[in-house]
């Protein structure tokens, strides 16, 4: 479940963090990361957001998003 802390404003850049559960990997390999990035790319126009930076690690991921 997402947590919303602090001020929420549509004009702000958001830092988004995703974590896998205990010993759960989000991405097994680069092919998984490529699929994840293609899903994000396919939805950027539809939902009108921009990704300024990202880091995709095995068990967590970070995105800097302008919504």
C-alpha cells in the first residue's frame, strides 16, 4: 500500500521508491528491467508524466517523477 507523506502537489517532482518483500527480487535480470521500462514508456503519454531519473536494482527501484 502506498504511503503519502508530506505535501502533495501536482507541480512537484516526486521521489518514488519500490521495494520487494523479504528476499523477494523485483528484477531477476536486465530483460526484466527492459520490460519494466517499456511498460513505463508506454504509459507516459497516456498518464502525462515524465521520468527524470531512475535506478533499478535487484530488490528495489527508485524513480524521480514529474506528474
